[in-house]
């Protein structure tokens, strides 16, 4: 048996070319690839895949417990799979089964949870210092599965890690006198293959020698580090998992070379770090020792499939342990085997032109020359990405790094999304989703795709329903976006497909075999588990928007039961808003809203009867919640627009506004609702405002809360009515320093919510002079509400309504700053306050 181990760097185009050349030279009988052993069954579908794709293995009992093994067109492992498919040579995965890795992780999590419980007990409870939480099941990331075990698995742009196994590339680079591991490997492998390949030369020369050199380097690293230094002593779980992986790979190699169907020539493609553990009498460990290493863990049952992947998820910055810094650049190196520099700069110029940025042909030529000159100065065989970025920044971007950031996102990293064939096995729910995507012409993509739907059209309505059903299944392929205009028939969405959505679809398959059935089951389950009435009405709205009539009936029944047993008026008001939207806009979606209208009418009657008593004896937190609920209910009443119910609502709101000793915030909010509805005129509004601010015994804090409730988030009342603004201005001017400190925070909160034009109009009115209230209505007060010395109504103060004693010189110092902040022309020339 002849075994040749090819140590590669995951997702390296130079390694991929070397693997192609080595396999062509070796002509093996069997190819073994580092990958989960469960993936062998999925290899039959290699021919129907368009990379980037990922082999996905997930637990049958919890599909969200999944791991991914990504493959790009330039991945060495992918070239090995294609070699087997093209030549008929068998290919097998030999890495540790994910079922064993998952079982080991669950065991570690259980042990960690037990330790946390013990620590909590010692610390005196779950809030003690020893409280910790284990990672949740299903927290695996793509990097957990593939691991950064190849040459440069964790390599990158920073300082090499302290431990050899954490960053073998970093250690090799430092030993060779390089401070950048990524650039060191590119010069050594990726660009070296390009430099040696000339016209008529396939670039195969030296492939096996290259792998031999990599094996020698990794052997020296592992021998020099020693078994105690290869991993941190605190990372016992990681050490155990790595030992199990290498033991399993050795056992698989032995099995491939023994028995009746033993292979004579075996090629093994794996991460370079593992080469020393697999070479020389199939590693240093005996078969008995390897079997002993794998004992004691019972594998979790798993299933396997292929899912589309993206270049962005291959990037190291995405958190993928075996990721590369620039997958889009590596894809370019793979596809552009000649004139890579010229082709790259041409692509950059095309991207800049598409963004309406200048990129002339002359600039392209000069940029290519500059990149080649930089490579020569830096003693590189061919320009690398660093040289190209520097040349593009100078030659095409004019020194502006902003366009270069766009180049990085779209070209250096890339936005390519792979595809899988229809013959790839999957769950019925995923098959139904694929059928709907084809029928509705919604194609998944890695880029943001903005669409606008006209709900009057059947196909657009079905598209919106599909996107909403998927969101119910925790597959947020589409994100609702704001639409311009006042029509109710339009929806805007932003679509972006993420690879994890494929696993989420598999996880949702337990709810049903079609998207509609699964979404209905989810709403039914959530209805039964809903804690309050607003949650149920939100589910009813979701069912209507998603076009799920069966779910609507279930939620409506649950809503009736909960509404009958709910006496909390705030909950009833919060629940009314979704019903109002359904009642008003359901016709656009051809939805029968008869039952919803009856429910809404029942809630409106109960709300009007219960609002005044519910507004009595509220503390500040309860008042905040009540004011928000009243706002929501007011919008719902106006949306339904039934005159009888609206009149009844205004009667209830007036009663709440007139509660003596009620919370000031709620009283102010109710007054504003009555004012906006025209139920009370401006004179009465001014009277109520003056009473709330200046009545005897009113504390400044209560006055500020009333004003906060009255103004809400809009300053239009103060901006358009000088009388109202004058009352507020006089009240503020009358406050003592201590009282002003008390009201400052709520007033800042209120005025910060105003729009810039509203603040500007208020400032302009204040600067041009405001009417003062007649008589002694508003005077300085103490924080407890009494008259203050030195103010109107207090000893030693000026007459009510008289001019305030301003220091003109001090005012002149701050006016330029105020004028700049409020953008009021001429204010800086004003030195007195009217």
C-alpha cells in the first residue's frame, strides 16, 4: 500500500492547483479527503453543484445543531472531489463524524452546566459570583466544523498566536523572517504557481516536491513545539477533539489499505497541520491506541445535505476558522491563470464605472504598470493584492479610500452565491420552498435585492405572503422596508439569502411539509403559548398578512377567550391596534375581516368603559405605559373611523383628562388627543395648559410631566400658536434655579423629539418676542410648588408680566453659539430678550 499525504491550505488556489497536478501524476486508486465521514453519501451529487457550496451535517433530533464544510471552486478539497468524479476514482471523507463531535460537545456542555450549578451553590445561588451558563445547543459555527487546521488556518493580518497549533503559518513566517503570514504563504505557494506557469506549461512541475516541503515544515513545527505546547493546557476539550480527529483519520487510512478491496495507491488530501500525524507507518500511534481514543462517546444520529454558500462566508472576518482574508481575490487567481493583474484592474475599473466614478483606459494601464513596479520594488514575483490595492488607490481612486472599500466588499471578498441541483436530497419543506421560489420568480441571492409589490396583483400578493410565512419560520429572507406614498396596496422588501437559512428550513420541517402548513402550525403553537392579549392580536395580524385562513380562525378563537378574561384596559388598548389595521387594510389582501370587526367592536366598548378608572392612582412607570397605550388606542379608533365609537372614545378620554389628582403625564396626553380631534377649542387648551403649569400647589416636576404628555413627540402646537408658547416661556422664566434643575431632564427629552424645523420655528418665535399671560398667572415657584422669593408673587420680585432682569452683556456672549445651533440669522445681533 502506497499512501501519499498532500498537506494543503484550506481554500488556497495555489494548493488547489498543486492538488490537481499531484493527483494527475499519482493516478491513485482511492482519494481520501478531510471531511466528515457522514458526507460520503452526499458525494454522488458533486456533479450537480455550483460552488461555493457547503456540505451540511445536522442532528436529526435538533436540526439547528449543524455544522458546515464549505467548498469553493478554488478549494483543494473540491478539486479532489472533481478529480474523483471525472476519473471514476472513489473518493471518501475520513475526518471524525460530526455525530461524534456533536456528542462530545453536548457532553462537554452538560459537564460545564453541572460545574456552573456547583459554583452557584457554593456562591449562594444563581446570582452568585460563580454563576455561568454553558453554550446553547446548536451554537456551532462553520469554523467549528472545519477548524482552522490547515496551513494558515488562523493566519491573518495580526501577530501570530503564541501557540504553534493556533497559527502554524505565523510561526513559519516568523522563522522565515516575514511579519505577514498571509503574504508569506501567497509568495510561497499561491503566486509561485502562477509565476512558474508559462505558455504551454500547465504548471504541474514540482507539485509533489511542494507538498513534501510543506510536510517537512509542519513536522519540524510539531516536533519543535512538543505535545505539551501544541495546545493550551486550558483547552482540554480542543486537545481531545483534535486527538480524536487524527485517530479517526489514521483508522480510515488503515481500513482503505486492508481487506479484499484494498487500494494500492492512496492519496490523502488534508490540512497541512495533520500531515505529520498521518505519515510514516500511518502515523506514530497504533491502531489499538487510536481505537481507544475514540471510545466512550456515542455518536448522535445525523443527516447530510448540500446548501448554497457565499464567498463572504468563506472570509476569515465572518468568523469561519479556516477562512481566508480575500476569497474573491483567490477566486480571481483561480479563474485568471494568465494576465491576472490586468484582468483584476479591468474588473475594478468596471466596478467604479458602474458606480459613476471615473476610470479611464489610460488610468487602467497606468495602474497595471504601477502594480507591477511595486511588485518589483518589493521583490515579489507577481503583484499581490497589497500591490494592487496600493496601485488602485493611487491610479483609479485618486487617493480616496472610500471607493476602495466598495472594491473590497464586491471584488476582494465577493458576493458569489453557489447553487445545488434538484437531485440533492432535502426535506419536503425545502422542496416546497424551492418550488414556490421558481413559480413566483423569487431567486435567492447573496446581494441585497429591493423589490416593490403591488398587493392588487395576485403574484405580488403571493410573494409577500411567502416572505411573511418564512419570517414566521425564522427564515428572514425578506425584510420589510418603508414605502413612499399614502396607498395601502404597496409593500417594499429587501431580500438577502444567507446560507444558514437552509438549515433553518430543515429545522422548521417538523412543523409541516409545505411553507403554508408549517407557518400555520407555528402560529397555532405560539397562540397557545402567548402570555397576554397583545401577543395574540399580533399573531392574528401576522396570520392575516401571511394569508393563513386556518391560522386566523385558531388565533381569533384564542383572542376571544383571552379578551373575555382580561380586565387590564392597557392590554385591551394594545390589542386593538392590530385589529384596526386588519379591519382597515384587510380588503387589499382579499381577506375576510368580518370576525375581526366584531372582535374590535367588543374591545372598543370595553376600553371606553374602563379607561377613566384605569387612569387613577398611577405611578410614573405605569403612567408611561398607559400614555403609550392611549396613543395606540387613539390611532386604532381613528383608523376604524366609526363615528359612534369615536365619540364614545372622546368622552372617555375627556373623563381621563379631568381626573383630579391623576397622573400629570396621562392628563396632558388626553388633553392633546382632545385638542387634535377638535373636541376642545384652543382657548380651552390654553386654559388647561395655564392651569397645569401655574395652579397653586402644582410642583414643577408635575407641570413638566403634564407638558411632556401634552407635547409628546411633536412641537407643532408650540410652533404654530404663540399663545401656547408664551405660556410655556413665562412658566420657564419664572422657575427658580432649583426648580429649573428638576424640570430640565423631562423637558430636554421632550424637545429632543421635535423635528429640526419645529425647533427652529420655536426659537424664532422666542427671539421675536412672545405674549405674556395677563395677570399673575405664572410666577416663580419653589420645587414644592410655592411662590419663590424674587419672582412675581414672591417677596422682592418684579410685577407679574414685567420685564425680566437680564444681563445684556452676558446674554451677548452666548447668542452667537445659540444662533449657530439653531441656524437663526440675525440672532447673534440681538442683545436683549423681549
